[in-house]
C-alpha cells in the first residue's frame, strides 16, 4: 500500500486556495492499493470461465475488467485530489456529465461519451446510463432479484449479504464489480447498483452503460470513506486512453492483484474437498451437492441453476474435466488493447518454461489449509455415513421383479 510518500514532482493547482493539496494529503493518509482482477486459472479450475465471459459481455465490461493494469500511486492521488464531476440536476441527472482532473500536472476533461468510447461501453440502443428514477427498483426490484438468486425473501438492506447468493458464477461476477467498478473490495453486502448491473445482464435486449456509474462513484469515494483507494487500475486505463503511456514508465507502480483460488477460499466462496475439487459455500457452510468444477450446475444462463438445495447430499463424483478455452486470453487483448503497460490476466502465471516450473517451490501449508483439511475429512465422513444409511434402507426394500433381458445394441465409439 502506498501511504506517506513524498511525491515532490506534483504541482498543485494555484487558484483553488490549496484545496487540491489538502485533498492530496488527506487521500495520502488513506493510501492506495492495487486493483484486483479476475484470474484465468482460478476460473478454469472452478469451471466458471464460460459463465464469467458471458456475464462480462452482457454487462459490456470485458475491456475494463480483463486488462490487468498496474496502479501508480502518485498518479492515482493526483487524479483523485483534483477530480470533479458535473452533471445536470433534475430529470437529466447522470444522462450526461463531464469529469475534470489532473494528470502529470496537466488539466484534462472527459465527457461520459468520451469515457464510453475509451472503455468500449455502448453508446447506442436501449441503454441504462443510470437506475431509472421513476422505477421501483430500490423499493421492490432489488429485493425481488435478490430473492431469485438467494431464496431469501427480505426488504431489509442489511440482509443483502453476498454469502447468501447460491450460484458461484454470480458471486464471482459481483466480486469483479466490487473490485474494478465500485471500489469496495472487502464488502460482505451487495448494493443496489451492483444488483442493477446483474439485472441488466439477465434482461434480454437491455444494456447498461457504466460511464456515469464510474464518474459518480469516484466522486462518492472522494467525498467520504476511510478505506484505501483500489481504483488505480481504472485510472491507469484512462491514462493509457489519453496516450500517456510513455509518462507512466517514469512512475513507481504496484502490480495488479488477482481473484485467485486463495482469494475465493478466503472470501468463503469455496472450500477444499478431500479427494479433489471444491465445495461451494453458501452462508459460510459447504454445500455437499455442489462440487466444483461442474459447468452444468453453475450454468448462469439457466435460471434453474440460480438456486440449489443446500441440504441435498453429494450425488456423484465431481467432473474433473474443464475444457480449456482461449477466449478469455483473446478478450484480455481486446479489439483495441492499450499500447503500453498491459499486464497479463494472470500475473502470477509462470511463462518461463518447464525448467522454471521445476524450480518453483510448493507454498508452505497455512493454518487455514490445515483447518480446511481437518474440516474436510469430517465433512467427507458425514457424507459417506449418509450414503451408507441410504444403502441400508434400499437393502430392506423389496426387490423389483426381474425383467426380460433386452437385446444389447453395439456401443458407439465416439
């Protein structure tokens, strides 16, 4: 995290009565940390890759969320300390707007349409640049959607917990929104805007334009909050869009973080399974019937897969087959990739070759690993006990009358 560093190369505005300097010093105390991005290897291991690809395309966030950008603390603080966003009041609020800011001691301004073009957001068709003000989204719609994906019927904002959501693809997607768009990475709750993005993903022929959401949320982050800023990756993307890549090379940077398996375990999305694979976790409890990877069970395009029977026993062995796809790597490059400072989607990946792989040492087991293994053994014992009980009950049942043998057809060799 970048905290009290001396950024002596920044020239503050002279006509604002030291406002930018005061903001800079205040934000410097809050600090800056790297932006966290989706991890290709993790998504492949959990069988969520195809679903996340689809959701990012539907939300028009593929470009923003799959270019893993480093964070430049000095540039981030200069941008935020000078940031201002203006939009018309009244009925046209957030339909149009302009952000002004400084980078490398130079004033810049971006309209919402310019930002949309830069980040490959849609600007034509049926778009939602904001939550419709005359809708009942914040009173009815948001809670109705949450019930569909969690099974919980509530009108209490405090109960909109991310851990209540069943489908792991939806959970991972919301984590992407929190880390890359809304700058609230460690929040255990989902908010109205995140669920609105999700609603637009599932609605046919409806698109969301994230430009005003980004501009407005940056203003909110600057106005309140004490947590470190995590939107440095977005600011780097904007700098690259303004052709400032050469100047970025003169600054110190923080590498991007990834939403890897360790992140998913610590955020209670999954739990290690003895024998291979992972159990889905809902409400901080392992769900025995959902063993990942299982592309069929986690198919986010099928509404019947948005809720699970949390008490159902484990039925079959998990599918260890998770087809590899190069689509995510292709999306990472985008149609118009940044010309500089673009970091691979999985920065932790080793591309040095087999000899480098052999030299890698295995990570020492942590207390979490040991406790997960112990809990996993106990959990497996319960699952096996349930299976044995079911087998004994079936032995007591009268056997069905034998049927005549059917003529066997030759097996197809595929």
